[in-house]
């Protein structure tokens, strides 16, 4: 499918008449950001609450610039947060998802920390050292999952107001409030942790997009008693993030120039975005390596080559498409 690229914030009409709307029309544009600090607003709170609000899809596009300088959209890929066979918001998913996530995360933790013996879940939790942001997010999500699994195994019953709650033998309260949407977000974060992938194969894209997703869940649960766990508290992470996560467009063949004297690579014709939730990535060949450089880190269209660490492409599948080149690392 080849479509002439409209301005990034306009709807796209696909073959068959389907319309892909810009994320601002689907709730994304209401995400507030003070500077680069994540702040939740009513739209996101309503979405995680399971009320009448639509959460952004992670939309990934690729485009190329033809011989006339025209930008041509080559494909549109929508990475929806989903559960099972569909997105029926009127029904809860089967609660066995809690046991599934527990099994998958437990296996991942055993592999990450070289645990060869079978132990109880609390010991696995305690093995996670909170010495990196990735581990902090993993430990927090595992704590939530353990609580939900315990509810499933020992206290399963009617769920009122999207709230899973119980008392332990000491009389301590344990509470987590998550609608189907919130559970899907938790699952997405868990699957990102396990796969160490976000759809864009650079170290820093993954770290930044994982952080932004976790911040959304963390801030929601931290408000108004939505998460009460005396034994496994949520762990704070840096609230700053750089990359837009509503729509990201990869420019496959940007025109570049190298300032060898100052060690700077510049993108000649950067693509402008209209909303902060839109981001553009540039696929660049440099010194026999490929890099995916986000527009958010460019200064006057350029970046010093020494600052490209972490943006190196580690796979040839990105933004929902497989690049044709044989060499990409």
C-alpha cells in the first residue's frame, strides 16, 4: 500500500474507505506534558477507569521521499493495546490473565537473575534488584501481578467498581483498582519487559517508551487509594521522557550531510509535526552502521555523532515493517 502522505496530524483515507484519524481525535491529544514531565489528565483517567474515553493506539508509519522530493507514506501500522481476540470493553477478560502474567514474568525473572531453583513468588520478587529503571518497572509490575494472582487463587469473587481487594491473615488491606483497559495496559508493559521490545529496535527507544507507559500506570494507581499494598509498593522512576508515543513516523531515506569538522550529522529536510504526541524517526547510515534517530533529540536538525550511542538499530524489523537491506548492524 502506497499513500501520498498528508500532514502528519490529518486523517488518512485508506483503500476501501477506512479512515485512520489522528490520535488527537482518539484521546491522545489530551495527554498533558509540562515540559517533558508526564502528567495525567481526565481522558487517560477515564480510559483506565473503563469509562467512555478512547486510549491512543501506538501508530507507526513509514514514509520515503521520492525523486521529486514528495513524501510518500508506504505503510500504516497500528499497534493496539488489546486482550485476547478483541477489544470488547463491555466484558472483563478472564481473570486467568493474572495467572498467565505471573507465570510469564516469573520465568523471565528466573532467566534474568539466573535462578535455577524453584522458590515461592515472594522470593522471586525479592531477587529483583531495583538498581536500574528496567528492574524497577519489572519489580513494580511483578508486585501488582502477584497481588492479582493471590486474589484469583484465594479471594476470587464479585468485582465491584473495577476493584480487586482482600485482607491478609494479619488484617492488612490489599487493593488494586483496574478496569479491563488498565489490565490491558499492565499486560502490555509486562510483555514489553519480557520481550525487551517496543517495535523500534534501539536501546533508547525501548527504554523511553517503556518508561512512558509505566508512568501512566504508576500515576493512575498512585492516586486516591487505587493501589494499596503494604508489602510491595510501586517504585518511582524518572518522570521525564523524550519521545512521543501516539504516532511515530519513520523516514526511510532522509537527506543528510556530515559536518566532519564538528562531528555532526544533520537531517536536511526534517519533517514537522503539529502535536507533541507525534514523533518522527530518521533511518540513517553512518560509518557502516544504521541508526534510528528521533527528531526529538535533534538540535537545529543535527546531532553530534558521539551522542548516537543507544540509537543504533539492532534489528531490521521496525515501525511495523521489515527493511529490505541485508546489513543493518
